[in-house]
C-alpha cells in the first residue's frame, strides 16, 4: 500500500508532513493494534467481545488525544505500516530533513517516557491500591509506545527505496492548524 504524503511549509518556514484525514484513516486501518482490538471485538465470548469494545473506545479516545498533542506523530505511525510513498513536495530534500528531525524528536521523548515509565513501575506497589485506573502508568507507557512507532515510521521513510516525488498540486490544501485535517 502506498501512502500519499504532502510536505507543506508552515508559517515559520519549517516543513510539515501532512496526510489528508481520509487517507490517514485508511493507512491506520492496517495497524496491528487496531486489528488486535477488532479481533477481540468479533469473538463469540461476550466477555472477550466486551473487553474488545472497551479497548476500541479507549484506543479511539487516545487517537483523538494524540491528534491534539502532535498530528504529525499519527502520520509517522501510519508511515510505519509501509515503505512505499508518494511525496508531494517542491524540494525533496525537505522531506528527508523533516523525517530526520522528527526521528530525533521522538527518540528524545521516547527516552523521557522510558524513564517515567520505569519510575512509575517502581512506585506501582504504592499506586496499585489507589482505586481506579492507573493513569500514572498508562499514559507514559502509551506515549512510549507511540514514540516508538513514530520512530519506526520515520525510519521507514528514511530507508525506503520506493519513494516517488511529485510536485505539489496547484490547488492549495487548506489545513486546520491543530487537527491536520482538510477543510
């Protein structure tokens, strides 16, 4: 499966890697986590199906939260599912430069979340008796996994031999600043 990427300059001049929402959704549908959740949801056992539906709701909420934190992270995670890309850009070198910058950014945050997750695991015996979900563990752990998948996506783009560069289309994409969606 090929993913179509757009490298669009931001107001500050740095490029941004963008994928229209409908293409991003189709790329994310091949995600192994999503497949695992759907597998659980389709089980005949009602308890397992309920766990699958609960995980689907939590995953959808997390995706919505993640999109508000860093929309480019979702693009990188979608890039991890393939190594074939069609990149629309004026300057192909900007694509590689942005992927390298994103890779280092996510390596940095991966190491921070790795340390936070380790500290929380040490304190789990004290946090476990607190009623409710262990948000102190879940959030850093989910961010750790997300940064890891973003790193894999950046590496997939950097190492791919199947990249086709095209000029940006004449029609300008109207991008909302927070969600990365097309208007």
